[in-house]
C-alpha cells in the first residue's frame, strides 16, 4: 500500500483534487472529516472533552465555536485540546488503513508539513494556484471575511514552501489540468515496484 500525503493551503483546490484521486481508484482518508466524526454526537472525542472542557459540549457533541471561545480565553488550552484530539485522529487513520484494500491511499491532511505528517507517508502532493485565484475561491464560498481568510493564511506554511517540500505539485488552474496531473501521479506511483 502506497501512502500519498495530500496538502495545500486554504482555497487551493485540495478537496476537489482529492476527489480526482478517488476517481482514479485511490482510497481517501480526510483528516478534517475524521475530526468532524470524532466531534459529532456519539463520537470518540465527546467523553474526553466532556471531562476536560464540559463547556465545549453542546447537544451531546463537541462544539467548534465553544472550543474557539475556550482558546480565546486561555491560549494554553490549545495544547490540551490537541493532546485529546491528535491521538484520536491517529487512531481513526490507523483504523481506515487497516480496512482499506486500495493500492494507493491518499491522506488529505491540511497541515501535513506543519505537523510532521510528511514523515509518515511515501510521497507528498501539494495543490497550488496563484494568490489571486486562492483569495477569489475562498471569498466566493461566503463563509468568511477577507480578514479571516488572511488570518488563516498567515498561520499556514507559505504555499511556495509547501510546494518546495512536496514530491509532486498539482497546479489547480483548471479542472482538466489538475485531473491530468493527478492521472500522471497515479500512473507514476503504480509503475513503481513498491506500489
């Protein structure tokens, strides 16, 4: 089984590109989706958060807005929150890998390089587009202001640095171009003896 870490800054087209890998027969594990599962009603993160941060539990689930409020009032709480969620995410990933039969598994991890996740995969792919396109895509979602977007972008490793560290860079200027690059990467991996 070949593990490909997929990353990219906000608005670069990572989710769309991840689906293209699935179209090519790859399995996909999504870190953000795992966190949503863990935080949901009945999720594995609910009991430890109930014990450590009872005010973060709303209607039986972990509330992201409540966590933001907790961190806002006590920045040191972030370390405690990460100490709870990171092992659970790791277990979710391990469970997924144990069940899948795919020859290539794409691990969609937004902060792949920032968290050292690149050390746990065979290769990395970074999606990339120019700054103007990135900003247009994010603001078109209507879910955040330009200031919020710039704040998130400032916390992420610069796109150029991610691209420099990645095994493969996928230009997401058009869907057709991105798909062609994904197909080439999959073909390259499958042609290697370890795939």
